[in-house]
């Protein structure tokens, strides 16, 4: 196949490039050239809001598949969808499980309505609604050629968000580790490499429609995740499970301060860790062992400078204070 990736150099785009090249496909990136280029592939530089740049990329076609990893605003998505309408056999759009409105998380469940008026920039508050609007825009322009992938938490090497990497890193530091809620609560996430391998196969197959994409194949408890982190680190870190109400009262925020924590007191948010994935599994989504994901994520974390500024997770001072307050309760 000839594959054009909108983005291509960071995290999921990088993993998609690896997977596509390993499968023998031709890959070209379309991006602004603001991050280090991938010497293995050709690149077309341009902004996705620039109709002329998109036209240049379309003219390099026809493309068997366009993989869009960078659509956040429906206005921008409309420009790329129209540009590749006659130049792409399939358009695979990376969306998010954040699109869902209250009531369910299977692919037929209701999604959030588009903001009115449409904003000129995405914010955390509008992220899910704007992703849902991107989906409907893609379908309106491209019809069944638009394939929508709704990932959950994407994890693994090269993740710039730290939303998962912090746990292997923190457990590897050893000592007493503050952890959220019930040890047996289940969590969901997907290794970026598993997601990429499946998306490349999806782009070359006959499947159509919308797919949730998270994992693992069977439920995993948070205690098993942290035990896996301890085994990857090979140390004797000790986990202290702290009640959710206590965390909330202490000002510890889900995701930001305590990654992979979704309060069970919020029924809708808790559904983010119980998303059905049968449709994706039926089309070939598979999962590597958790131990491999954790070992590789820890190796990636250790490869970064000691001065790395963490985007998620409690710092040492806040964690120590939290544990002291928990002991004194």
C-alpha cells in the first residue's frame, strides 16, 4: 500500500510508521516539519489548515490509505477530508473514547454534540465533543471510506504525555508508593505498538465503521499493573492504597496527579475503564504481554534526561506529604 500519515513523527505516528514499513508498505508523512524528521520516509511539509499544502499532498497520490493522527477541530478535518476525497481509498481517523456522552461506551452509544459555535482551538473541556464532530465531518464527506478508531489510554515507549510512564518510573524509584482507590479496580490501556499494528492492518482490509481500541484482552486490576511495574524494576517497592475520598479531599486530581486513576464515584468516568472492544478484536486487534509493555516503557523512561519535567504524577514532596497525612488520619 501507499500510506500517507498526517503527523507521523511523534508517538502514535511514529509507531504507525514503524508498523507500516515493517509490513512492506510505502509511507509518506505530511506535517509542518517542527519535529525531527524520520529519515526512512519522504515528507511533505505543510499545515493541515492550508488548502494548497493539502492539494500538494493529494497530488502525490493516489493513496491507498490516509492515517490521520492529528485531527482535533472539525474545520481542519473538513479541509483534509475534501482534499483527499478523490485521492484516497480509505481515510482512517484517530478519534477517542472521550467522544461518548452519558449512557454507554459501545460504538453505537450516543456521542457528545458539537460545540456551538465551533471554537478555533481545542481545550480539555471541548476535546471529546470536538473529536465527535471530527468523526461526523469525516463521514459526511467520505462516507464509508472514513474508518474511525476510538483509542483509550495509549501507552508505551516514546509517550510524551507521561500519563502511564510515571507508574513504571515511580515504582522503580522504590520505597513506599501512593496508589489510588481499590487495588482490585480494573484499568484499561493499549500499547501504542499494538494499536499501530492493528491500524495498519485495518487500513489494508475490508472492515468499515467505528472501532473502540483499548485493552488488554481481559480485565486487569490496578494492583496487577503495579505489581508488574515492581517486577519490571526488580525492586521491593511497597504500595500504599489510599481511599478515593481521601485523595479528593487532599486535592489529588485524577490523571494529572495520579495517572490511570478514574474515580469510581463518577459512574460515567468509570466507564472509561470498561470499554467494550469486541469489534476491534474481531478485526485482528491483539495485545502483547503486559510485562513487555512495562519493561519497554521503563527502559524508555530511563533513557530520558534526569532533568525530565514530568507532565503527570505526584512529585516526591507531594507524595511524601500525602502519605504522612494518610498515616495520621
